[in-house]
């Protein structure tokens, strides 16, 4: 049965597994279904425990069997290794990914766990902040800035695969940077999926949020995410000194 959510092809079937609703093409191989289900459930379990938050909104994961399925459903061309959280309503949230059969990296369990933890974190942030999301709405109904939302999701993703080294590198690089940008600029770059500086914004946002997590703890950053966001005007420079007002 199709849940009639946007971005899910109408002929996909929905399967409930450990409180997660998975949407698959009838053509999806059983082994690929199992991989997606197992890693998604493990990633959600990690994220909810790390943030000490159990979502009430229903969680959906849609696995696109082909790139054409994804293009038609999303209304745009996307890479075969893509994952995103394009939809969050007051009752449910959706993560979309591509089939493991479409790209070699999609079969990498470690990478899959990281990106699913990242996208599932977005759903929890939306629920925690009473936000809603529709792809292409410029995050108009998101109550958390993109630098903070994406930074936390990246931190959670790396922690889900125990890659503390990567987080240390990003945190140290952020603190030693010779060029900082405003919070508004970082968010604008992150909101633009095609911006040339998006990867740089991810690095700075992740380093900034990791600094917050080092001092406050990741649970506190998540639980106080709206309050933390209001401390920083979009015109403020995202720098270690500016962030220090949260804990210094």
C-alpha cells in the first residue's frame, strides 16, 4: 500500500519493519531490500539513542530502484549515490536513497549507515523544532538554520560510524581557519544544492557544531537547537570566538 506521500512513486509498495515504513519497487532485489532495511533500522536506533529522542512522527525510507524513478518522483536529476530528506510534515518524515544496485558506493554498509544517520537526524531536528519541509521550499518552514541543521547531521553521521578522527580534523581545521564566513552565508551555500562552495560550508558548519558538541554535549545541542540558533544573527561571523558565547 502506498502512503500517498510526495516523492514516492505511486507503484511502490510499503513495508513496515521495526517501526520504519520502507517503500520499494516490486523489482528491488530481496538482498538489497534487506541491506536498506537493516542499515536504516540500525542508523535510526543509533540516532535516537545518541540524541535521547524518540520520534512520534512516522519515519519513511524510500529506495529508488532506478534513476528515472528518482527523477520523476523528485522532479530533478540527482546522482545515483544521492540521499536526502526531502519531506517532513507534522505527522511523518521521509528519507530517500537509491538502490544498492545503482552505484558501487551504495553497497558500502559503512557509508550507507553514515548517510542514513545524517538524513534521519534531519527528520528528528524537524520534529524537535516543530518544523516542516518540502523539497524546493527554501526551508521556509524550517525553524533551524541550515548551518546548524547540516552541521549536526554531519556530526551524527560520523559518530554513527565511530569516525571521531574525521570530526577532530574538521574541528581543528575550523578553529585554525584563516577565513570565516557569516552564518547566513553558510546557510545560503548549504541551501543551494548546486553551489560551488557547498562542500566548504559543510566543513565549516560541521566544525562549528562539533565545537558546540565538545563543550555542551550532543544531547544538549539537539535539545536546545532552537535556542542556540537564536543566539547567532545571520550577519554574525561563524567563528570559534562567536560560538564561545554558548559556553564561555
